[in-house]
């Protein structure tokens, strides 16, 4: 069914069972746009047809009403069952592994428990959609249940969205440089550019609060570019004054990473400000790296061709694969702060760190340790 038919059939399904409780399950395909961009629309359509077949077969067997809601979203109305959503999501993930083309597709779902009929069917679906959006990009979780905290998060998100354009126009975003310190020479040998948002009242909004919102509505691309240009201006001004400069790393969001214009635009800004090769380092997130390794290799090669250094951020947060490092010609590996917190067995942790650092040194890759000062 399409969305309109689903609304009608789902209401009828619930009306025919007045003594039962129900749930709406909303399915989302992670990074579906990337699938279309990298493999083509026909391949993307193939995935949707494949998923539709699994969901339709499951609801025919277990009960419920299903729909291709829109785009890469599917929705199911069924009787309330704690295991239903997990089982169907696990089945989808298992079946996807047998798909003839390896697209590294992930599917997650959000659940709204229907308590009474005081909400319209479209609001029920919206709330299940909100739940699945709350775990978007979180590869450790594939099922989320809607609760009041999601509503509060939506209100917060809307406040951020309503202010972000004005914040950019009024220069409320500021760039700070966090120094990188060499343990052997005891000198500052680099820096990482960090963005902070100071609103008109002077309050500094935490990046943990606004970055995820900007990523979801793709505004993060503007912020990424703003930070990059500020760094280029800072380096240019120091060189003009004959002051010392060090390589500065800038973060690139997943949205920017998959933007086909990302490298040409950054290379143009670098050239415009006369920044020599080797002074700008692009930080790629580990999660993006492990989604499409071939694309990552292509991006790193093109960045090197344009005089950029490359680093892999957040190494050690859950996606880490030492096997990737043998093929990936990065310049810097950033060890996540998780390695430097209180550990159950400090000696074991130190052993792991020692061998990671020694190994990547053999590959001519430098290491940066986040949080080591604590």
C-alpha cells in the first residue's frame, strides 16, 4: 500500500480488534541517498523492492498491515508485541547479507505504542518516525521506542533549526584552535579547528547539542566550509606577517564527505588564500570510512593530489579495523579518548596502545591521542 491506503487499512485493522493494543513500526534505510549516488538509482530501486518483499512476506505470516510509506521508508501496523520489531529488523538485516550486490545497507526501526485512539494515524506514524530518527547513524542500536524524551528533543531541534541561519549571518559561530603537542620535543606542532556557537545572549551552546541537529538537516556542510575558510584566512594572515604556522586539521562531516563538490571547493579555497601543501589536514570520521571503503580510498587519493593531509578520526570507538589501515594511505590516526579513561586493566590497555602506535609508525602514519593530558 501507499501512505494513503495504509492510513485507511491500518485504522480498519485496529477497529476490527477493539480489545487489542497496537504498535506502529517505522523502518528507515540508513544513507539510502549514498546508495543511489554510488551504485545508481536502479540499484537503489532493487534494494527497495527486496525490502518490500521481506516486510510484505513477514506481515502476511505474522499479521499486520504494511506500506511503502515514502522514499526509503516503510511502515507496519501490528498488534503490540515486544519481540515483533526486533525479529523483523533482524530478519531484514540477515536477508540483506544475501543480497547479490554488497552495498553495506543498514536498516533501523522506530516504534510507537498506540495507547488508546486519541492520536490520529498520521501522528502515530510521525512519532514512530521520530523514534527511528533518534538512532540515525547509531550503528550500535537498530530499534528505538518513542517516549516523551523524543518530544523534548524535537522541540530542542526545532529551536536550533530556527536559529541556525541567523547565527551564521550574525557571526555567532566561532573557531577555536586546540593545540597538538609533541611528547618528544615538547613543542606545539599542530592544531585542530573546533567550532563553538555563542548565541546573542553570550551563552555558549555545546557542540554535542547542535552538531547532531545540523547534521540531520544538512546545514553542517555550511558550518564545515565556514570553519575551513576561517582556518585558511588565519594561516594566510600569519604567513603574511612572517609568523610561524603549523598544520591545522579540520573536521569533515559525513554529509560533506559524500558531497561530490567537496574536494574541488576546498581545493579552490585553499588556492585562493595561497595556503601551501601540507598545512591543511582533513579529518574523516571512522563511521564514514567503514561504510564505503572504495569511495574512501578515492577521496583520500584526491585529497593528497590537491595537497591535503588526511587523518582518520575516532579510531577505537567501535568500527575500528586494522585491516583497513593496510590499504588506506592516511597521514594521521587519531586515537579516541576512550583509550585514556579509567580502565579495568590499565596494563592490558597500554599493551594494546603500544602495539597500535608501533604498527602505524611502521606504516609512516602519525598518531594523535585525544584526552591523553588527563
